[in-house]
C-alpha cells in the first residue's frame, strides 16, 4: 500500500544508551543533545521518550527549542550557540531556555535585556578548538560581569568543547582539560562555578573530563564516535534502522552496465536487485560501488550510481536465498553500523543520520 522506505526508531535502545551515559558518570547530570531533529531521529519523539529521565535538553537554536515547547517538553532547554540576535534573550526568558554565552555581544545582550526573571547562563571558554568561546584570559571578566547582573541566575556553568576526544591517543584532550581547569574563575563559594566538558566521546573514553554536567549526542543514538572498538562504546545499541525493499530483480550478462552513467560493469553474469531508496531519502549519492547493503540479512555490494529514489545492488552471491521483489533491504541499522556505510562514503555517521530528510517516515517502536 505504500513505499517500503522508512527509518524504524527503537526508543528502548535510546533509553538504554541514555542510561549508559548516566551510569558512566553517576555524579554528573546528563543532558541529551537533540539538535538537528535529534540527529535525524525526530526531536519531539526523542525528547518525549527521555523526558522522565533528562534534566534538560540541548538544541542549536531557538527555533528548535520552541518546537519542543510546542510539543509540551517542559524541561529547560540549552541553546548550544546561545543567541544570534539580542531580541532572543527575552524570548529565551519567556520559554525557560538556558543560554550559552560565547562572545561579548551575546554577553552584552543579556546584561542589557529587560527581564523579570533571572536567566540561566552557560559561559563558554575556548580551550583549544578555536571555534567558539571566550579566551581563557578573558573568562574571569566575563564571569564577573554575568555574576553581577541582576538578569543572570547565580548558578553559572562554565563550559568548553573538545576537538579531538574521538581520537583515543590524542593528547589534545588532556591539554584542553588542563587549560579549562586553569582558566576557571575563583569564586567565594568553592562549589561554584559549575562546569561541563564531556560530549559522547569524552563520556565514553575520558573519565577525567567528568564534571557537573555532560552533553551526550551521537552516543544516544547508539553509534560509536570512535573509529576503533572501545569497551563502553561497544555497549551502545543503534536506535535507527533505515530500511526499504527490493522492487525489481534481473539477470544481466557479463559486460553489461548498470545505472546512470553506466559506471559499473558486470564482470560475470549477475543478479541485480533494485531497492527503493535513493539520495532523495538521504542515502549518499557519492556512495561508491561496493558500499554494503543488507539484502535478506546478507551484506551485498552497491553497484551503479545512486539515483534519487533507487539504488541497485549486486545480489549474485545470494545463491541459496535468491532476492525477489518485496525482500527487505537495510541501508544501516543494528546489523550494519551507519559508521561502516559512512566510512565507505568518506563521511561520518553523524552526517548520514542528521541529513535524513522528512520524506523518510520515522516509525517509533
Ligand atoms: C553537539 C554538541 C555536543 C554533542 O556532541 P556528540 O559528539 O554528538 O556527543 C556536545 N556539546 C556541544 C556544545 C554540542 O554542540
């Protein structure tokens, strides 16, 4: 009755992964990152599924936060890049959002705003990634200015972001931690300020990065941020299964080519299965010949160019289980990690998940 292409989302796996993040740092609060439509999984459904466990959520911009408010998510929501324009400060107050403060204009907008409640602020320091945040030597002044403002809640979180935590042998992470600790403003109350460092990779592999708050994103969706096996990451359960079905099968002689541009030519008599998924569904157009696709549970090579709505797969080797119309094809999921497909396509799983368009129905289980 309908096109077989869908992303099946396993909310039990999502909760398992959140529980793993919590258990790795029992003294930290764990804020799920649900930016970019929860890395393609559906921000409203993901936030709703975690609402009884999560103290707050993280998104990239106020539009993403308001979409969650409209869906009755009531936790505080952290805007990871803070405000883009000064008028967002009063909107943030109205919607109970927390603001990252990463630069002087953002800070000035908070000080100048006419607020009736104090707003919670996370103050970013640049410990080496050189993308956002105050320079370490400017942090104390920024902190004092926020502390002195009647617009700002007393509990300020000082935070930074890692550039290389997914590289288990890179000393940059330890250096960033040391820079962070040295830059912290001295406060009369030794419990202040609160701090936050860890993303998924740090939660899984850098226990020395544990602070008051941690910010898992990719790991919640059940995939490893590392290129090699890692004991904690190996416990993650993939949340998305991206599925479709075979809609045509044919036999072609050796020497015939398949697809646009005829960029793959059969070296032997071959069985070719056409699957109803393409770049219009977020399957990467630049996936090369040989990219793995599961047909009837067996890894088969993609052959020929990816079309908008279809791909072609060499199923010749399925001798005992001939592919036929209606058979299931899995593009990525628990039995075929999105990282493996991404590696074949010279990108990362983050991108493949995040850019999946609305055209692909998400089915929640
Ligand atoms: C997206 C993001 C995270 C989560 O990163 P993952 O690698 O997906 O865990 C953490 N912190 C900030 C500031 C982010 O923008």
